[in-house]
C-alpha cells in the first residue's frame, strides 16, 4: 500500500463582476462609480484589519457584514460570497468553521483588493 499525500492550495482567484461595475457606472456616472469603488476598497481594507482586533462575535459579525455589503456593491463577487459564508457559520456558532472561513476571507479579501488596485493601476 502506498501513502498518498494531498496538498491543498490556498489559491483562489479574485473574481470581479464586470456587469455590476457597468451598472454602477451607468446608474451613478463613471466619476461617482470610481469614487464608490475607492471608498468600498478602503472600507474593506479597514474591516479586514479590524477582524483580528476584536474578540466579540457580535462585533466580528458586524465587520463581516460590512465587508459583504461593500464587496457586493462594487462587484467583488468572490469576496462577497466568502463573507456570506462566514456569516452563515457564525450563525451556527461553529468555532472551527468560523476560524477556517475567516482565514479564507482574509486571503480572498487581500487578493481581491490587490486585483482591483492592479486593474486601476493604483498604489496601496
């Protein structure tokens, strides 16, 4: 019998919803949409930094909710979905799942923010 080792890769591409960004531009104008994306990115970055700074589950729920809302608004589809996954496991009070999904939220969040900065050619 041979042992098989499976290697899990923690790589997940950041997915943006171009249709959501187009709708945003169409609804509020390109300049205002660009501003909303910048504000959303800032909120997401602040929220990601705050997650580890709080111990209270209710505060973490609020922070994750802010990430989900901001990500959904600016078309960060993967990040919004992962934040909703975190909200789900938080509602179940499944401690190991909360830890795992929060780690995933951090990874996807960072990749998503950097992906938009690369697209927009901005600096962090």
